[in-house]
C-alpha cells in the first residue's frame, strides 16, 4: 500500500517527518473513488494511480494494440508511408482509448476534434454553438483554472 493511500484510508503517516510533510502537501491532488486511488489533473479528469506490478501489463497492452494497428497501416502504404503518416496520426489522436475512455486530442485540448465534414454539414454539436457562448465558456474555464 502506498503512503498516500494508507493516509487516506487509515489516517496514518510515516514516522519520517520529511516524508509525512511531503504526503500532506501532495494530498490535495489525490482521492479514493470506489476503493481506487485517483489523482486530480489540471484538465479535469481523474487519473488512475496504478501499482508498480501493473505497469508492465498496461504498457504491453498499449504497445501491442496501438503499435500493431499503426504499423499495419504504414506497411500497407509501402513506399508512400510519408503520405499516409498524417492520416495514421490523426486516427490515433482521435480514437478513444480504453484506459481513459477519451481521445488523446480531447485530453490535450479539452474538446473533441471536429472534422471538416462536421463543419460543412451542420451537426447538433456545431449547430447550437455560438462564438459568444464559446468565448464565455473559455473565459470561465480560464477564471476557474487551478493555480500552482
């Protein structure tokens, strides 16, 4: 059990004063939800804290699934891989991941990617949005951002 998890569950700190102080200063970033430890992030979603024993399994799953898909697309392009690469990267960045349930694009930019077809063909997402509403929401997000 990690010292942070131990403190959140049992309210006990390590004997070492420096370690105890460090835990107390970083404690605001962590929470327990349904028995799992999560870390708050700047962009809003909770980040799952994993145990060292889980790291190898998770990395191999990510590497195998994502890498094999990207490699196959680039291999099929043969000598034109440079032309195919932007499309491969776009599909990678806009595909939801099992680990987060979100796309890397949405995690990085805070919004889902809108493809040109969605702009020319009105969808519910683009139809009801106005520039003024967007500016208001962006200002609100900037006003409420956590500071270091």
